[in-house]
């Protein structure tokens, strides 16, 4: 007589995880083989990806610098306009 300390749901989950790992392994083997066969193509592809990512970072940085420049201009022009009629009340208990 054998005892089973797990349910069918655990068995199904284990099969699903094993199948996913098997597919991921086959995909990784395929990518590795393709990179081995076509190294110049994948080096060019990686260079393009890095170039586009660097360009995106540069454009975002320029946008942030321009926005900060505009905020600094607004702050210097109206240095006290936003504080007009503002009173701060503190209550001590």
C-alpha cells in the first residue's frame, strides 16, 4: 500500500513548471546556436538596440533639462507671486 502526500493539483503544477522549463531551455539552446552561426548579425542587432536605447536616454535627459530651465525661469520671474496672501498657522498643543 502506497501513500500519496500530494494532490492532483500539485502534480499538475509540477508538470506545468517542468514543461515551461523545457520550452525555455529549448529556446535558449536555439538562441545560442543562432548566435554561434550568425555572430555578425547579432552583434549588429545588439549595437542597434544599444544605440536606440542611448538615443532615448539622451532625448529624455534633454527634455528634463529644458523643463528644469523653464521652471527656473518661472521661479525667477515670479519669485513671490505664489506666496501672496498666504499665512502659515501653527498650533501648539
